[in-house]
C-alpha cells in the first residue's frame, strides 16, 4: 500500500499508456489517496505535465448532458466546438492538434474506461460517451502524450462511475430549444464494500436524445447504453466488465459560404437537395483484470472488442461521379476492432526510490468499405439520397504493436525524474476488390515506426507548489480516411502521405491556493511533415504534408472553491500556430496562421452551489477569430457568449430531486461555431444558434 497526500482540489491520474486508474479517496482534514493493487498513481498537483481533471458531478451541474462541449470549457488548450451537426460529431482540437478534422477526432487519443475511442490509425469519435454516468474526464496535454503512441497531440480519458452503496436509481430529462429532448435512466450500487471476495459493484445507464436541430436538415436521434460491472475475485485481484452501445441517425446540414451564413444561418440548401445524412451503430465490450502480485508488483490486463457500422449520404453532384475512378456519393462500411494491453508495475529502490511500468499494447481494426452512387434514375431523371450503383469495394486492415516503458525516480525529497519511451509501429494494408476498366487496382500497404521518448523533472518548492520541465517526441500517422483520396483525382490510396513528427518542450507551475489549484504552462511544439487539408470539395477531402509548423503558447487555469459554496473556474489559452514553410500552391503561406485554431481562448464560470437548496451560476466563453484556409483569406470572427443557470435541489428521505433552467448565448450573438478547413467551395462556416433555452429535471431514490 502506498499513500500519497493531495489537496481537495486534486484528482488521481495515471501517466501510463492506455488506462488512467482512479483510486479511493478518504475525506479528512487533508484528502488522502490510498492506492492498493493498482499501478502507481499521482495527484493532479504532483503530475509533472499539463493535466486537467473535470469531475462528473460538475459536468452535470445544470447542463443538458448531451455533448462534451458543454462542460470542458474550463480546460485550457482544449478547443471543443458543438458544430450543430450530429452526423459529423464535435470538432475537437488540443493545442491545435486535430483542428483539420472535417468529422470525428484526429490527432488525439481518447479512452472510455480504458477502451480506446481512437482507432489504430488515429481517428476517433465522442459519440459513445454517456455524460450521465461519467465519474471524471482527464485531459493530458504536452510531451507525455507521446507515451500513448499514434495521434499523440493529447489524451482524453473518460472514466465512468464505479458503483457503491447505497444502491441508487435515477431518472433524468432535459428539454430545450429546437425540439431537443434527452431522457434516461441510471442505476448504481454495490454488494459489499469492494474489499472482500465476491463483492460486486455496478453502474448501468441508458439515454435517448432527439432533436429537430437548429439548422434546416439537422435533426438527429441517438440511443446510448453503458454498463460497468466489477467483481472482487479475491484479496488481491479484481475483474471489471464493460459494455457500450450507441445508435445514431442524423441529418447532415453541411457548411455554408459567408454570404449564405450572413443571409440565413439556418439554411441548408445542398443538404435538402441531396438528403445528406449518416447512420451509425456501434457496440463494444471490454474486460479489465487487475492483480496485486506482491507488495511491490501489480499486473493489469485490458482486453476489448467491438464493431461499428456506418452509412453516409453525401452532397456530391452527378458530374464528379462520372469519373470512372470516383468512389461515389455514399459511404457504407463495417468495422471490427479489438485489442489488448498488458502491463506490469514495480515499486522499489535502485539507489533511490523508483517505480517502473512496462507493457505491450496491441490494437487491430478491419474495415469493409463500399462506395455507391448517391442517386438512382427513374425514367432518366435522377433521384438523390438513394443508394445507386456500386463504385468502390475494398478491405482495409490497420494494426499497431507498441511496447512501452515508464519510470519515476525520487532523486531527492524535492526532486523527481520521470522518463519513458514507447516504440510505436503502425501498419496499413488495403485490398481493392473493385477493379473495372479505368478503375485500376488501388491496393497497397504501408507501415510506420517511431521511437517516442518523454521525460520530465519536477521540483517541489513547497508542499503546495511544484515546478516542472518536460520534453518529448510524438508522431501522427495519416488516418485511413486521409489515405483514401488523392488531390489529383486519380485512383489509388494517397500513400505519398508521410507521418508527422513533433518535438515538444514545456515548463509549468502548479500551486495549491486554499481549496483550489492554480496552474500555468509555457509550451512549444515543432512539427515536421504536418498533415493538413489539401482540398475539400464535392464531399471529398484530400490531405498533404505541409513541411514545418510551430505551435507555441501559454495556458493558465484556476479552479477555486471558497466560502464553502462559491465555485470559480477560469482558463485562458494563448496559442500561436503558424506554418514555417510554404504549403500553398498559388501563394506564399510561410508564416501564415494554421486554420481551424483560435489564437486566444478564455473561459470563466462563477456560481453558488450548495448541496441543497437554490443554486445559480453564470459562464462566459471567448474565442478569438479562426482562419478557415491556409491563405488566411477567410476567417470566422471572434465571439463572446454568456450563459446563465439556476435551479433547486432538495432531499426528502431517500428521495432526491434537481430541477433547473438555463439560457445560453444570452445576448443572442451571431457567430460561426466552427469552420470546415480549406473547403474548396468556400463553404467554411457552420453557424451556432442564437439565444436558446432549456429546462432539466432529475429524480433519484436511494435504497437504504
């Protein structure tokens, strides 16, 4: 057993690839974390890296519980936008990584209860995260992201609640503007206290969300289920079973030109014409086995498997599809993925107290992808939004095999050295089964291999003030979608794309202030062969390597609780992201700002949040202008939006109730919530809604 002191403002974080492991916390004069039969754990204050932890209860405080973007504004360096398009997911970037994404997540590793929400090629999604059952969201930025392998711009780990006594059932709902309605059930509980053989804990939640959408042709329906079952096998081992399922049907409103946006931000002219939409079904299951081998040694094994089906109808005219090498306007695919991560942690002494963790991570994904024309002809007249002739059929394989090692050395009472390395190998193999006429064989394979080291040095000035310096090397391979299309319009995969590599340096300070934490980080990342959007049009986006880029900036955050019930959160990010070489074919873009990235971001929330009774709060979010293209000729203007909320909580016997109302964009600001980078038709803008309202209610019962 190892005991680590931490303030009330800290949360546990494991800086070992694949799984962040929570620990049990005991409330006393000073919160103490007791670690038993788990890998080494440190507090947010003691972690020698830029890391932010958002508690699940804070995420559910007077929020719709629909999107991650609602509650992660307090995380510096994280740009997360609700694009009002549930067919394309949230737009998420971290220190500028992932900003190029036209859908899903790029450049960032994501995990939900240890199961990757990011595929081996670096592509991920947030659609399977159930906010009603989240225990915490941990966001890691900077050099140590490299220890997570491919797409190491940063790491987001979502941990769901572990059931405990008393058994509790909760029903919750939210109704808001644009016909948005979310409702769901959650049950949590345990048999025993989790320390005896046979003890069981469980969390089960289901959620349904429907909306008509802010824009025309932007309605969506989403069903989500999440389950977690833990069984104490004996005194030294535990088994946790995980299950997750999501089913989404969403219309796709697409982007607008600036003229269209200014004239009518709710319109969606091409979406109506082509009936653009996406259907997604995903089911996955996982198993985590943890065993304490001795007082100094722990073993952890994480296994998972899942499948994902997706059909997408795009707004591609007939003309481009006449090219015999074109893959059509409908994407239909099935994915199967699985993986295993095994690691061993040892704590002991080698001249000085030290801890090392070594492990092996394997991930595999197979994909059957087909393309169809997005129209059928009736008496020679085309009808769009229908699956037509087959234009593409291929099987893609992606996998990685990554051994890793991380060590921590307590050099002196105040000085700590952390160092680790990961050797990442990523493989692609594509087999083309649609070869007709001028549409030749597009099969091919590629592999990428990189050593990814990271290290940090931390100095404890006082018990509540730490300084650190860190450095690391990361890399990011192209995703299978980025390899799928060439900018010259020819067939074949874009294997000319190379992985990007980056070197990151960071210095930071973390200070405990009363019941809060003040953090600051200064960073710089230099990237070679940055993967950027080459062109985007006709439903197709192609990519290229952009030579050298630089991201540098400052992050500052304050999380403070005072006078018992008052809570303040503040965050500010300055991020200067620029090209260091010319990436434009028709102009000199050297020195231009990278598109999709705000140079300044600010957030502040302040509220009165007692355990019971009336509560109220406000939040302010600022985003500076965002360039939409490499030439920096188009941009989304800066904006500031304000939200208000108030509600009432009370308990009566075993019953609990929480009723609240909120208003967002209080001053009815007109702004673009996100941009589609380098959209070749100038349809860069995805408008955000004006003033909107919502009310929520949750009712719970404790079986005591």
